[in-house]
């Protein structure tokens, strides 16, 4: 009699280990191993029958641009690369409560000529109805199926002709043939594979919703990222109403585009002029605030960078940053100490990107540095200026990309002056009526901004 060999599978990345380990050697996550019974392995023998499989010449393949399905949510379509591609499998990931189900429902309500099948494993049909009512849009073409057994769901799909399927969420789905619990890596992977086949063979676009949780037993959707065509991430800060939709992977479009939404009591609303929104609550004349022109995707967005520098009360100075990389802040502080001669050893430094968005491009370095200096000296930054530039370790202001777009956006919103790296000056062709000042050193940039 053969012994049943159990294996331990990392619920984050799918790494298999013969015994339990605390830290995954593959993805370095802690406490992610769960015992799973192996599925009975059937070894298929090669039969003598010749297969009829033939490769096709690339010239004979009909690559007619399949018409994309527009969702009527412009921000959403842009992130997808111009609408939904029939037969594509799309993963929508995000923290619990960020608004994934809301986004899916809103999209379903907007799609007027497609029958949408909304498979829900988390909420009851009544809860879904209540959400739809809250969104104040009537959609007749939405079918709700509250079920988690994927085999039954596939049967329903095959009997009907949905134009689009939403599976909310993949972690609740299970295939009865597998022994492991719903949400485990093997269930999530198997369910996704099944949905992938369905999408490809029937040409139906399928959305799969997945939670991204670091801790706990739920499988991270990372294990299925390579299987799907598109990975969308919905993110935002819990205490802000802004939500950013990002494509982390897209076989049918660019991964640079982002869509910005705002959560209201009647659902998500598109934000068409992000700069105006992010600058609307600016506090003029206060120290520690600089406007920067950041590029999100291919779009320029003006945001306010705030800093607060106060003397330390309890020995260890604190450093804190919201919306900006903490290590990059430490580096900028070191540069400011060494090259500008600031004494920050006994100062607490807090940095915040207003509006709750995250920025991770170095072009905002100059804005962060100028806000810090402004707060420390309690001198406001010129409120009619925008600052962009990466700061090098030597205190030099380094060249950045998309300078023209940043200049245009600043001019469009009525700013008088933009401080840019001097090496970027030659690539700006038209100034759109704004004064452009080139700087090559951090000291000069601070002088230009703080006077
Ligand atoms: P939900 O879509 O259920 O999140 P997810 O599916 O990602 O877990 O939305 C969760 C939050 O959104 C919830 O806290 C309530 C809020 N919300 C609004 O503020 N306005 C609305 O119109 C809706 C439907 C939800
Ligand atoms: Mg949900």
C-alpha cells in the first residue's frame, strides 16, 4: 500500500516543500505554507495513435483586429488599452474594501448590449442587488449567480450565452475534484486554468477578482498572474476617496496608463482633471509645500508635496513619509545635510503627498527637498512655481523624462514658472506661456524656489 505523501505549498507563490517551513525560500514570505494532499496523479501513456495536430503557418492566421468592447467608463477603457478584448482573461486585484466589486458592478451596468453574468462567491444575490441600487443605474442585462462550485458555474455558462463574465472572487471558487480548500494555491490555480480555457474557446472576456493579502491563508493572486492576459490593480489609501487603477501586465495594451476614480456614496466617479482635484485644497502661503509635476502613466499630474520639520522631543528623530518611498526620503535628507548644510539630526521630518496618491518617480525629489527646506526655515515656497528634477547624491539636479508634458500641464493650470533640470532645457520646444528656469545644483534650485 502506498503511503499518502502530503506536501506543503506556499500560498503566496506556489513553492512546494516536503515539510513545513516558516519562511518561503522562494518569495521570502513568512507563514505561508499550508499542507495540501496531493491530487491522484494519472500518468498518461503515449498511445500508438498518431495525433492529427498540425502547426499553422503564420501567414495563414487571420489577425483581423477584433473589435474591442467599450465599457463606457473612459478611465477604465484607457487602462485596458482601448476597451475589452474578446476572449481575454483579466485579473482585478486589490485590498479588501477598496472597491473592486463596485467597479465591476458599475462596468456591468454600463454595458448595455452585452449580457453580463456576475458570479458572486462572497456576497448574496440580495447584497449585489443592493449595491446596484446604490449605484443608481438600472441594468437589465445582468444575471447574478451566487455559487462557488466552479463545475456548476461552467455548466450554467455553457447553457447560456453571456457576453461577459465576472467572477468575484477567485479565492472563493473551488473545483470539487480537488481536495484542498477554496482559496488555496491549487484551487485558485485550477479554477483560473478552467476559466482561461473557457475564455479562449468561447471568446468571452472574463474578469476575475482577487484579493491581495500578505498575511493569512488566502492565496495571493500572484500565482495566477502569468496565466491571465491582463493584471489590473486597484489601489488607494483607506482614508482617502481617490482610487487608482493600474495595469501591471497587459497583453493587449500598454502598462503605463492609469485611471483615477473617486469613491462617492453613489459609486466610483471618473476623475478627468486630476491636477485640478489634487491641487484644490492647497493652502497658499504656508511653508513646507511645493507643487510638483509628476507623470502617472503617460499623463502629467500636478500634486502638492508637503513636509513638516519640527525639533525632536524624544531623543530619536522621527522620519515619516506617506505616498513617497521612505528610503528615498532618507537619501534626500542625507544629501540636504551634506550639500546644503542643513542640520536635520535633531529634527523630525514628515513628508506627505497630498490627496493620498503614491508617487514613485525620482522627478519629485526636488519638490520634496524644497518642501523640507521651506518647512525648516519657515519660508513659503513661491506659490506660482512648480518644481521638477531628480536629485543625485552629489547634489546635482539630474535630467528627467517627459519634460514637455510637465511644462504644458503647469502652464495649463496657470502657474507662472517651472524649475527644471538645466540639461532638460534644450528638449523643451514650446513653453506654453510659462517661464522655464533651468537649475543644475540643489542649492540653486532652493534659491530659485525660496528666494
Ligand atoms: P467593495 O466594492 O465592496 O470593495 P471590494 O469588492 O474591493 O472588497 O466596496 C467597498 C467599499 O466601498 C465599502 O467600504 C463601501 C464603499 N462604497 C462607497 O463608498 N460608495 C458606494 O457607492 C459603494 C457601492 C461602496
Ligand atoms: Mg468585493
